[in-house]
C-alpha cells in the first residue's frame, strides 16, 4: 500500500571537493554540513498528519535514518544526504502538489513515497517528465508499474522513473485467499472495499483467487472511507452466512468495522492487506478485533537477521513513532537512491553530472544490494524482485506472524 527531526552527519571535504552541478549543490556555508561538499536531497512524500500518519511517520523516520547512516559512513565520497519531507495527507491532489515542489528543488535526486497507490497515480507523470526517480516502500497496485491492462496479460511499464520495494496486490490478494481457504479453512467470504485504488484493486485480486480455489462470495459492499457507522453493512454480513470478511482498504475503516461486526453478535474474523497491518488497527478494533488477520509485504522485520541493525539503530536514534509496517522498506527505498547516487558519482570522476537525475534513474534499474528486508533489486517493470509476504493474526494485544511465503499461483 503504502511512514523527525533531521540531524545531518556529514563528511569533511577532501582536497578534491565536488564542484557545483546542475543537480546537487555546493555547501559554501555551514548549514548542517561540517565542511561543505555536494548536498543531495532525498524527498519524502507520505501522510504525516491525519488518520494514516502512523504509517507515514514511520516512512519519514526510516528514510531519515538511512540518510544519517550514509553520511556517518561517508558512503558517497564528497556527498552529504539530507531529507525533505512533505505531507500529502493521503490525498492525490496534495501528492501532486508535493511532486511539483520536489521537481523545483534541483538538489532532489530521488523521492521515497508515497504510501497510497491513489496518491502515486497523481505523482508519476510529474516525476517522469522531470526525470526524477521515485521509489515507493508501500504502493501495491499493479497498474502503477505494469499498466492498466496488466490483468489481461498486456503488461507495459508506464513510467521508467517509478520503482517500488514492496510487492504488489497481484500477489498479495491471492496469497491472502490461499491462506484463508487452505489454511484457515474459510469457504464463504463477504468482500468489502473502500472504492480507492489500493482497496478496490486488492479486493478484486483476492476475490478472483478465492473463487478460483472453490470459495464462495456471500456478498459484496463498498464503503465510504470517511464513514464510521457500518450498521447497514454489518446487517448484510450477519445475514449472508459468511465465515470471514475480507476488507480492501486501510485501518481507519477496518478497525471500527471489525469492532461493529463483533458487537453485533457475529464472531467471524475480518481479514485484510497491508493497509490494516498497523498497531492503530489494534487500538481501533479493540478486544473485539482479536482473531482478525492481515497480510503484509515481506517477512517480519524483527525476525530478519538482515534487519537487526535497522531495528537497533532506529531505537537508538530516538524516534518517538514506531517504524510500522513500511519502516524496513522505506530504509531500503532510500538506500536504493543512495546506491544509485554513489554509482553515478563514481562513474563521473567523483562528481555529479549535469543530467544527474536521469543518470540516477538509469542506475536505480541496476541496483542490487542486501537490504533491511532482504535482497533489493528491481525487475523490468520497476517492481521489487523480493516477493515475500506474511500473514499476521491479532493475538493478545498485538499482531503475531503466523505464516510467511510467496504466492504459489
């Protein structure tokens, strides 16, 4: 689907300091840099306020951490990385405005974000026209990388500047369907979505696989994401005979919906995708949500040997908010931009070329490194080559991983 304070740790200038270029700027005065050098800005677009801000702030902090660590390691000789974060409030119009702001700042050589697929749709052309790289840690709608006809077998990459480290709903929806049908033994589902790009797309891929497996659809509904009273749809669920509800959307709706289903006397679980995998779902659904299920991209970060340093460093950095579902993917998204900048600088006699933005896009396509979430690389569509997913269950007072794997389609 889909997120503090910035403390710059920079490299001292050497005799061969980088010169001012068309993209990236020379720090002639001390503005967070100890000795100057070339400043490269990594943009961040995410919902930093509003109902989805828990995820958005996790994205922001994780990118900030990547920039700090690159500077501390002097990872790109002569380059200081800084971050600039804009709040899209989970609104496509705000995302598009933010994209225009990033394009106008010549120091921005890559942007991490957004959280929402619908917001990404509004940003892609703006970035592509400016040859500015975008790497999302959270967007899962397949059309963003494979075009509107992806489900009919006509895959065509719309924008070469767009990449993502999260896997897509072409895999996530079916993965959830296989778990619910084969493992949880659910045979009759009531499908609900929020009519948005992410939610509707996820629900559609889930439904297709669930029925293919032999499951039945007891009913379908669409809800307004601004609604909090689900009495009418709860009545339909109760009378449908469904043994599970699948919700395509995000936790601000999923939490209250789950609570109201259980309070109506129906004990069936609600399941959803990465949009509901958040500690805020636990808060919103309360004790009634115990037993609910969510899928999310990747394996549990806490259980990955590759993520131990990230978890420890995030804690040591003192961020007040949790890194949430996309923290590791946000760090890896930022690091992919850092790796691309490093390749461009090293391939141009230690300085940024005048067409640095275009060169960063080219370098991103060939990026390959061991990241927080595992191997990070991109296929011909800009999609992550890592297709891992995990099913989580709300047990006790938290989400617990119950199964990790990939979609066997």
